[in-house]
C-alpha cells in the first residue's frame, strides 16, 4: 500500500554529505572506489541497466519465478542483517518526536520482513503479464495483425522511506520483465541498500542478468536530477512521494512520468443514504489507516441528514482520535468541532484530521469534489439509483465508488494482485498499477507479401 | 498519415514578428485586441479549454456525430475560403526551391479538401470509444468492480505544416471527448487558422462547448514553451515533428508527452526469402511514399542472397529515383552505388535515399536494428519459420513484421480506423494511435457497504 511523505528532507541533502560512496561494480560487489562525478555515476548505472534490459525481457516465466522464490527465501534467511541496517537508519532519526510518524514507517520487524517475503512469493504465483496476445485479426488483404505484451524496459522508481517499496518495486519489475533503478529516501538508505543487495545478489545467482535490480547508492539530490534526464536509457519514471518530490520530477524529467500523487479523497453522504452504512464507511475510510493516499480527507454530508447523522459520527471520530474541522453549519450541529480554515478543504492530511462540510444537494457535492479533490478516489453513500449513477458518471477520479470505503481502491482489493502504487496519471495506467500496467505492447504482423497500395 | 518535418524554421521564429495578433475571444470571434503577454494568452486559452472539457466528456455520441457531419459539410462549403488562405501561406514560401517539398505538403487542392471531409465523415461513423466497460467482476466481499473508458481531458497537439493534421486532430479529439489545443506550424498558420475557425464555429453551432477546438493563433516559439508548462489544465501533449521540436518538448514539458518521433525503419532480407516478394516489399517500403515515418530507411541483406538479389533491386531503385548508399560489400556487387558514410545508417532520410548493408546472418541484422533502428517499424522477409519467430520476438519496435511492407504500420491498414499518428512512446499507446488510445480509464465500484478489513 502506498503511503506518502514529503521528501523535503531528502531533496535538501547535498553532495557535501558524501565524500566517498560505495559504488556497485559490474560484478555486483560493493567497494570503496575513487568517487565518480554524479553524471558519471548515473551514466554507469543506467548503461548497465539498459544492457540488462533486452536479456531480461526474453527470460522465461520459470526462470523469473525461481529467482523470485529464491529472493523470498533470502529475505527470510537474512532477517538479522536487515534489522541491523534498519537500526542504523532508525538511530539516525534520534528521538525527534516530529519525525516519529516517519520513523514508524521506516521501522522493520521480523514480522514485517516475513510479510515482504510472503509478498514476493505472491508475485511469483501471479500470471506472467508478458507475451499475451488477446486477439489476432486478419485484414482484407490477408495480413494478420496482433498486439503482444512486452516490458516497458528500464523503470526508475523514486520513492520515500518505506523500505517495503524497495522489495515490492524490484519484484514487480522483475516479474514484468522490466529493469528497475531504485532510488529510495536517504532516511532509509542503509535498510534499502541491504534489501537491494540481498535481492540483486540472489537474482544474479539465479541467472537474472546483472543490473536488472539496480540500486542508486547515493543520497545526493543531484543524482535524482541526473537520473531524470536519462531519456536514452530509462523509459519511465514512477515517483512516489510528497509535493516537493513531484515538483522536482516535473521540472527535471525528460523521461515519461507516471505520477503517484496525493490523494484528497471524499465521501459524500446523500440524503437517501443508509446512515448506519454511511457511518461504517466513513469511520473505515478515515481511521483504518489514515496515512494512506486512499484515506478520506474530506466528508460531505447532505443537509437533510446532517442533524441525524453528523453528531453521532463526530463523537465516534473523536473517540478514534480524529480531529474534526467543520464548516459553519457543521459547527452549529456539533459545537465540539473545530472551525475549518478554507485551506483545510483540499488538503491531504495523511493523519487523523478530517474536514467536514454540509452541502445542499448532489450538485454542490460534485462541485466541491471537482474543485478540491485530487482525482484519486471518491465515494457516495446512497440508496438513490439516479444519484448513484450520476456520481459514477460525472466524478472524474481513478476510482469512483458507491457504498464502499475509499480504502478499497487498491490492487489486491480490486483483485488485480500486487501493485506498485495507485497512479494518478491520466495516461497509461490510472488507479492501482499492477503487473499488466508495467507492460507496453508491440504490434506483430504476419504477412505473405502484402504492400501498401 | 504522419509525415515528419524539421520545425527548425518554426521554432526559430520570435515574438518580434508579431506585434499585434488576433485573439480568439470566448465568443469565438476574432478581433484585434491589445496584445496579451504570452503567459496571459496561453492561460486564457487553456483555462477556456479546461472549462469545455467536463461538458464535452458528457455529450452523447449522437450530438458529437451530428457536429462531425456538419463539420464535414462546412469544409466542403468553404473550399474557396480555405484555398484563399492556403494561397497566402504558399505565397510566403516564394520560389525557394529548397522548400519545395514543404510547400508540396502545405498545398491544398479542392480534392485534398474533399478528402479531409471524407475523413471527418469516416470518424463520425466509427464507434464511440467512451463508456465501454469490457468486463465487471465481483470480489469475494460482493463488491463489483469495472473499468470504464473516459476521455483523457485536454490534449495539446504540436505539429508541423501539413494542414490536414488540424482537421484530423480536431475530429479525433472531439469524437473521443477530448478538448484539443492545436498548435500548427507557422508556415501554415493562415490555412490552419481558417480550418480551425470553420471546425470550431460549426461545432459551437451544433452544441459542442466553446473552446472544445482551441487554436493557438500565435506563431511565437514562446507560446509553445508556455503551453508545455500548463500541467494544471493540459493533460497530454502529442508532438508531431522533427528533432528540434522533440528537443523543445522534452526540455520544457511538465505535462505527459506521447512522442511521435522519427522512424528509422529497416527491411531484412533473409537467406530464405522469396526474392520476388522481397523486391516488391523493398520497393514499396522505400518509394510508395518516402516522406513518411514508416518508409524504409535501411535495407539489410543476408550475404547468401546478396549477389542474386541486390543488383537487380538497386537497378529498380535507381529507376525509381532512389539514391542508394551501400556498405563496402554492397559496392563490390553494385559498383554504381555510392559509398555509405557511417552516419547514413540510422538516419531518417524521409526522401529517396536508402542505406544498404550486407550482413552475415540474422544476429548481425538484429544487432544492426537494435543499434540503428528507432523502434518504429521493422520487417523481415523470410520463409524460415524459426527465424521469422525469432525476429518477431526479439525486435523491439512499435510494429514488427514478417513478409509485409513497413508502410503498412498504420491505423487504417491495421483496421483500427483513423489515427492521430504513430506513437513511438513506450507507455500508453505504441504504434498507430486511434480513438481508443485517446482515452484513459476510471475504475467504478458498486458496493453494498464494503469496508477495508
């Protein structure tokens, strides 16, 4: 599951922090070497990644799956090594209480590592997305045309500090025949380096071409900027992080980018809602895991049911530790709610804060969502057929839901399997991005001498 | 059909050439107004485009098709007006013989305009790509999930001087529910302005929201750079042009880009080719329309058949006015061929020039294609099953063909209908880009109270 975190800290780091850095050699061994310049370092890394790409694309499913299963075992076998590196990252955090939420995300336990290994095995068991050609058709001139799934190529993944992203990205890319170039947050660099080394060494030993799992072992911001310009050797960038990372990527990338951007998700409780269902959905959408991009950040309640519905819900939200910030009408009904500032609407809190607004009708709710939503996940709770259909049709988001929690916008929940995140792009992949979304297609033509007339 | 042309001339124009420019007002009337700054002009244009977008997305197929049919009629009714504007553009070219090829592409005739109108009617007759949901599935918790086709939103199309691109882009975008922002080459600005006005006025009169067909009525290069940064209101950029346009787009775009880049396409004649078929295919791929991106630029011939095959083919190519540039082995067999310079391999000539190389075996051909090809269209001529399959599997290109002319990589030829061009991107759409490729998807969920456990 994607979580989001502002990368301000990462991005403000400068080269001055690293005088010499261990460089992954083509043999896969880390050594102290005279430091390469940032452009040299990045060129070396992506050239090796590109050269792995065509070999990886032609590997059989069997070879890839064997490698994945071995990677799962290796993670389990090296739990102590991983935890030791994770301790170093955590120690660097110190006791700063402001960073406690980030530290929680960063912290690994034997159970979390076992969960990673289970995730790797689950990907091994998914069908190979490559090579499928759902149909082939014959043109009037006898030429047969089909469209076959092929890997995208080399994918750069730039992400924040949750170390499981290192594992998820590496295995989804490997399974889909893509080389990954992983650039995690500098807060987690010790943990990520160890995870990448375990995965990469195991892959190499299983016949996966060296470089197929490439790890950017430098925390400098300049490395990211340089990576974003490697349009010759990197085919796609998937950024997962906060606004400052997104800004850096938009400004510097000459490579196509699939955004995994913020989630400002709403639930609209209609006048014809089943109010018990609405309460269950709202509580789930807000508190089941508030730090995720598909958690509810804004609640819209139709004025007809506000008096019946809101005070009880607000009590339960307060009990769950949620700070509720309301519009003036909400304050009239629930005096213990804090007044919402204008910029609380449209804000991605990623925490136990919720903005609430009472609206006159569906149109006002739709306008609010169009204005403040981030086109990620939007839900209506209603038993009115016409309004349910209007909401599904008119709301523009990666997922639009009737009578379900926004938290269900997820690859596993939709039945698509493991995902690399929830794309907020309007091209290629929108919503949960699984194995199929990590592929592109090529046309193949089987002719018998056809020419253009 | 996409043709390519270096936009050097366009891009080197500066604002100094335009002191006052007619500005399309929200009412759709062109007037002389005090000139807006470039950022103001672009903001006004894209804000209007964005506001048209959600209305356009919800129009019925019937309304869109009626508008398209009316647009076809309007083009036919205004032939004289279009030709008059086209004359002005042509007059600006003067008699410069170097620009004759561009002038030919720019020149309209009553027949070419009739062809445009036929194209518009053909698009009206294609199925609406929006709203389809090929399947909906039910999850174990009873939640139903489906994926429905929706428009991308606002698409900026930046292209060279062929005026039919104005019409093709406008009608394909309209049919697929997308607002288009058209920025054609300055060489064709009078013609393009008239075409856009006819289409836009007709669309407005048919109930299409104003701004749905937006035309950038300024030749300044700065306008392109500004347009490329409107990531809030423009969802996708499709550039169609030469290397200098592509460079500008890569450097300045903060919006996703689907490249329609150069085509360096090869035909490989295998030792087991039907040589008569190979000759027909090679002649077609080179001379049927040399200025297109799917024309052959490089010919690879297996050494076993070179002596039998090449001299006769070279004669026919010479008869067709093709300048053949060969590797040293080719020169031995065909003394009347010019020696190829190293950079002739991998060059997109877009004219009657062909680079020829004799290779030892399939591996050498595959290496040559991987090194010099632009991943656009690649063909093998062979009767050997194993080598045909290897070529299809191993060559990375938008279309890979056995025993067919590269010129067949085309939306109509593949049976996909009208296309906006041939995408060389590795995401979203690769190869001919028709109506379906101008859409994205959103997930819809029909629940009965499901939450995340």
